[in-house]
C-alpha cells in the first residue's frame, strides 16, 4: 500500500482585518474646492480698473501729449502711478491742483500732461492695473 496523501487544500485564510475607512471622497472634495479657490484668485488678479482714457492735444493742437482719465467704475479709485510708452523719460506732469496719489471718485476726470506723444499708458491703481493703447 502506498501511503501517499495528496492534499489539495488551500492555505489557511488569515482572519479578516477590519477595513480602513476610506477618505478618498474627502480628498477629492477638498481638491476640487481648492482648485476653484485658486482659479477664482487667478481670474480676479486680471481685473483692470474701470477707467476711460482719452489722448488729447495740449490746448488746441492734436499732438497727443495730454492723457485724460475718467473713472467710470462703481467706486472711488486711487491712481498710484502712470507709465507712458513703457519709458521712464516720458514723465507725467500732474495738474497743479492734483495731489499724488490721485483719487478719482465716480465720474471724476483728471488730465495729465506728458513729455511724449502717448501711444500706450500703464495705469496702476488700488483696484489693479491696466494697459491702454492708442492709435498712432
């Protein structure tokens, strides 16, 4: 007699461990919320102030050396700096009655005399900054 025992028995099953609580749904929710917050901050950083800029001539000439700014926004705007044509030699002379920085209430208009013919103006305000271009 052959005493061969063939066992095709499966290995013993370890006792079942309690399942870890899945926090995957919370991680996805937090990720989506943070994504929307980041997107909102990026979109709000591109806000330009609600200003209307016009290039005028000095007195009657149409030489384009006067910048006229009107606040058409919903609140007062404080203009901190104006750069003309991306050049430091195109200085902006404010009106004698204007104070630095200039505050424009809704509907207020100020004129600024420059040393150069205005092609492009960068206006920095407390509501953001904006670049305005004019025809040559």
